[in-house]
C-alpha cells in the first residue's frame, strides 16, 4: 500500500521537474516530431520514386508500341498494297478513258 501512495508523489515530482525545465521538454518534443517527419518524408519520397520509375517504364513501352503502330500504318497505307488489294479482293480496276466522266459545275 505504501507503493501505491508513492506513485502519485512520483508523478507530481516528474511533472514539477518537467514544468521547471519546460524549454528542454519542448526541445525534446520538437526533436521527436522532427524525426517522425523525416521518416515520413523519406518513406513517401521512396514511394514516389518507385512510382515514377514504374510510370517511366510504362511510357517507354507505350512509345515502342506507338512506333510499331506507325510503321504498321505506313505499311498498310502504301499505295501499291492498296491497289493490289483493290484488284484482288474487290475486283476493281482503273477506268478506261471511255469510261471516265468529267463533271463540271
């Protein structure tokens, strides 16, 4: 029972000491808060760097795909290929001079 009655006295003594040295206590609190801020900032910086690297890799992959699509588009739009498909699949041909009609307005 003597220990239980001693604890409030101990708590009072600690609080009195903290109150007397409040500047030191505030500096301690500021240092701890600053340390947590550094940890938080470092963590988020690492996450953002990882996300940036991932986005850059995606961008590079999309650029490669875009270049391949441009090459494919140029190959598909070639005049000789279009003409060949028109002749073979659609049975189209160039009109003869007699078949041509000129329309004037």
